[in-house]
C-alpha cells in the first residue's frame, strides 16, 4: 500500500471521528433560533431518511473501518446516485448547521455553516475515490457500467442502469445505531441551546 492509499484508508477508517468535529463546533459555537430550527430540522430528518433508505439496501457493511462490499448494490437510492449515504449525511449536516446557527451573526453563521460543510466535502473527497477504487477492483466492468449510468453525488430524476439488491428494513436498526445515537445527541444539544435563549 503506498502512502496515498494509507492516508485514504486512515481517513476512511476515521471518517466518523473526523465528521464529529464540525458537529461539536456547531454545538459549542452555534446559537439557534426558533426560525432556524424550523427550517433546519426538516432537512436533518430528510437526510437521515435518505441514509436509512440506503442502509436498507447496503446493510451493515457500511459501518466498517475498511471498505467491503459482498455485492454491487445498484437498486433503491443507488439507482439515482452512487453515494446516497453521503448525500443523506450532507443534507443532515446542512440541516443541523442551519438549525444551530440562526441567532449567530451573519459572518459567524456563514463561517460555521461553511466550515461544517467544507469538512464534510474534504472527508468525502478522500473517502469516495477510495471506495470507488475498491469497487472497480472488485467488480470491474460491472462497476464501470454503473458509473456510466448513475452520477456520483447529484441524483438523477429517473433510476439509471440495472437495479440490483433488495431492501431489508431489519438491518437499519443494527447498521444505524451509532447514527441514531449521534442524531439524538444533536437534537438534545439543540433543544438545550434553544432553551438557553
């Protein structure tokens, strides 16, 4: 493994901790308002719903410290965008960034939102190509056909390519337990900060 691959593998394995940094920043520095909460929380829930839908197709393999994929999943949300988990995460992060910063001054709000989303872009800018190298090496032409039919992050309006995989809602609780705890902690922190106003 070359040095670049080692860095990519490290970022992939530590993606949760790295993405916790902007969440903590929002909790510590954010000043929510009733309006920002009303706008931001529906986005946060929508992002988590997209993520849960994707996990119902991809299963618990998405939670590991190394990339694994027993099969190439191209059904459900994966028929519209290749990285629905990360699209969902980004929407959730945007929702919480909006919710937490409504009473911050304009410059502070813009800085906090931009820093949170830039951190996500930086992490996923490493993680997504790392995953794609694995998928290409594992699935070859099948993955190349999928890439040609389905965009990386901006969803199609109609499903693309052949759809493989089945939806199993029973895996969501197991696969998303950490995400649900984190989401709940963010909701509690938001409620606490809102009560301090």
